[in-house]
C-alpha cells in the first residue's frame, strides 16, 4: 500500500473521516556541510522519501497524535507546560508552540503520520516531520506565515524542544525542495537559487552504514560552539568570510581543536563555491574531488565521521568513484557518492561485499531522486 493510503486509512480507523493529507521530504546535500550555522553556503535537494501526515482539527485544545511506524500514541495540550513524554511527539508539540509564538491560533487536532526517510541516516527525518506540521498548521489555522518562516519554525523546534542547535539547511530543503533541482542557499542572506541537477553519465547514490548518529545534545552543539568561539575571536558574527590568514593569526589564542574545526569550515566554504563553478561547466570530476576533500576534512579536522564511513569513502576511491563523502551532521549515517554509470554496478557490489566482510552487515543503497518540498496531497 502506498504511504498516503496507509496513513489515511489508519487515521480513519482511529479518528474517523475528513482528514487532510500533507507531506514533506527528507534531503540530501551535495556539499556544504556544517556551513549553515556559520552563515555559509549549502547545496541540498529534497528527496522522494519523507513524512506523510493526516490531520483534522478536533475542536478541542488537545492534540491526539499517532505515530504509525512506532505504533504509539500521544496526547498533549498546547501550553508550554504540556510537553509530552514521547520524544517523537516533541517535534509536533514544538511546531505547535513555535507557530503559536508567531501568532498563529493553533487549536487541537487529531493526526496520524508515517515516514520512509531512514532514521539516523543523515537525511533529516526530523526536519521532514517538522516541515509537514508547520506547513499543515499554517494552512489549517490560517497562519499566513511565509515559507522561510515555516523553515525557521522547524529549526526553532530543534533548538527549543529537541536540544539540537542546528542550522537552517534541513528545514529549508524540506520546505523549498523542487523536483530535479538542487538549491544553493546562502545561509547569511537567505538568498537561494535552484540548480537543475542532471549529471549526464553519472549517478548519485547513498550508501547507508546503518550506524546511528545521536545529534541530540553534545557532539553537534560542541562543533557549533567551537565555530562561534573562533568567529568571536576574529571579531565576526559568523566564520563565513574568514580567511586562513586570519585564522592563523589567532592560532596561539585558541585551542588546537577549535583551530581545526575552523580550518574545516573555511575550506568548506571554498569548496562549495568551486562546486558551483564546476557544475556550471559540467565538470563533475572536480565536483567529485571536492566531495572527497570534504569527507576527509569532516573526518580529520571536524571529527564527525566514524570508521564505517571512512571505510565506505575509501572503498569508493578504490573503485574509481568520482566523489564520495559523509553526508549530513555526521556520527554515522550515509555517504553520498557521485559515480560514473559504467562503474556503478561494480562499486555497489564491491562496497557491499567489503563492508559486510568488515562490519558484519551490508550498507543499504538508496538511489537519489530529487523531488518536491512540503505540500498538501490531493
Ligand atoms: C544537521 C543539521 C543541519 C546542518 C547539518 C550539517 O543535518 O540539522 O543544520 O548543520 O547537520 O551540515
């Protein structure tokens, strides 16, 4: 059964007829990792995997929510002290609260949802969930909030109700996604451009290590704090725009760890711009080279990789894959790989076999289909 039908029929079974259906996708990111909260560039696109929700206002001041994949329900009010116990419900509760803070008169509703974004793969299942509800509540309760602000609702939900001080990339990509297009977003000015992405002769494929990351709390927030300390030392709001010369000038005043974090971010900013140039020329080999550089920067300087992902990037290189790197926040999840069509079958077979031999299970393989963002389903 298609996800939409599954969600609709579960909703009907639990709450009756009359639901409206909404969906939002997860995302990939070609390059520009851990740059968003540094005011830099990112290069994401929405994917064909996401969250589908059925929603109907219920005329009360309570939300009754059902997570189909977990077979769990939650019921909560809409005041700050009503935060539910279930962690999945924090996302929905947080979105309700953040919409209210922006003046939307959110009332009670019934809802059921399901998703097919692999959890912990670095494809932003949580942003898909937030965007789905932000988009839906905006329509159902006449919110009149623009799409950027809907993305910020999701981001504030992460900050204020889920403990992750994330940037704006994931929620932006989920809300603004467009079929066949990547988006280059300047996270300082919030200007963005759609880039049709159809690399002739290449495939874009994700290999999921199935190692789960835990962004909540420390490791992600620590990286961000390092960047903010260095930016402050340089007298800037963001690391964006800082040069290696400037960084080297304060090297003695900051920890070695902060130095390496900042070095990665400064390099990554350059790489995103290089990739944009290369894409305009159809030069996918340069795109791929920069992806490898990002991988090893994230691994050695930013220290958000793990042995499984380093292994996958190494196998990719051995197989002649043009580009491969860890994708998303890190600490597990996927590599994103740009591979020539003629090398594809061998790469997948080799990566599966070698990975299984070393880690006892195969990586999962996801073909990337770049798709539309948040929407109401008819
Ligand atoms: C997570 C965050 C994003 C971004 C990426 C790393 O996905 O939610 O804001 O910082 O990590 O690029």
